C-alpha cells in the first residue's frame, strides 16, 4: 500500500490579492482511501466516488456557518447507479456509490473511464443553511466525469464561473495512491486580466492527480495553478471522512417505519424461524446496529 495513504487530508483556502478569485486545494488521498476501505469499490467506482467526495468536501469548506451542510447527489443511468456525498461546513465528508462493483473498460489512453461508469443523468445539490429553507439546484450531467459537471452546476445554478479539476489515482492493490482537487471561482467584479490569466493557466490542471502524486504541497499546487497571479492563503487545515451515524440515529430510523410495519416485520421473521433481531447497516461506513425484538418493542412503547 502506498505510503501516501497514511497522510491526513488537508484543505487550503486562498484568494488572489486583487480579490478576483478564490482558490481551494484539497489533498483527499486519505479521505478516498477510507471510502475505498468502507465500500470495497472497484477502481472505476473508487475514482467516481472519490471525485465526488473531493468536490463535495471543497464545496462544504465554502459554507459560512457551523450549522451549514451540503449534499451532492448524482443520479445516473450508467453502471455506477448513483453517487451521494455529504459535507459539513469544514469539509469533513462522507458518501457512497450505489454499485461499488461498477466497472467498465479503460479509455484508449489507459485511464479509468468514469464518464462511462456514470453515464447520462443529473447532478443535484442540497445546501442547508442554519434553520432556513434548504437551497436545491439540479443540472444535467455534462460528461459524467464529475469535475466538468460540478463546474456546470455552478455556472448554471449559481452563475459563478468555476474551474474544477478532480483526480483519483488507484494503486495496483486497489488502494488510493493519490487523490485531490482544485477549485477556482471568480468573484464579482473580477479583473479581466486576472480572468484571462486563469483561463490560460487552466491547462496546467489537466492532470491534477499527477500533481498530488508527485508529493507537491497544497500551497505549491495553488502556486502552479495560478501561475504569476499573486494570492494570499487564508488557512490550511485537516479534514477527513467522517460518518455521524450512531445507535440513537438508527433508533429514529426504526421508529420512522411505524408501529404497524414493525409489528408485521417481526411477525414475518418469527414465522420464518429467524433470529428475533433486526440488523441495520450504515450506508456511509458499513457499521452495523443490531436491535432485538424486545428493544424494538421498548422503543415503540416509549413513543406512545
């Protein structure tokens, strides 16, 4: 397994000195590696899920308040079936892919064909801000390669010109060798010269995975991406793959089924001679929660 797998995922946030654009750089190697460990994905599925986790973490880091959160969902017709990722305001993220065994032939250049695994579909963003009504936006997928689809979402739904580069390099043992992303967004009244420079430098991020795999620091990647454009770093901090599941949350899921459905389920299991318990598995981290029938009845009685 690659030594880089042991490094923490770090996110850097900065802005050009003239206030024209903001840049976020995330080394998500550890995040993607953790997701692969939980979901046992094929290389192509690892790349698809890893790219969305990386993008969602970056998007989460742009939220303003501690109670804010963002969910990005891809519903698609390809073998992947669908992908979902959720992030808090810091960029701590979790997610899953509907079909972790999704796999398709590689491209002619030898790269993983994420676009074919995803196929046509839609990308939706749900952004929760405090106690207000959530913001919801949906766009058609442009390519299924995810980076272009994220950029399209910002352009269409939020009218924010965005450059997004994402990459996941899967090692020979199916672990994550390197992963990361760079997002540059123009701000209102951006200087035309800075805009032109960013557009000219965009080609530098055509193989973003190689930058992270080379061992470059986030600050060095930001400098490389912006070229001669001067910028200030706001902060750089650690983020991770963080699941917030718990037994208490799982109890709520059980109760949401309703007394009639729960009684029916227990009767069917008893009639079939099965063990008198129910097991629920978290989609994000594969953690299992087991409830005996007595525990379920106690939960139902407590909510009378």
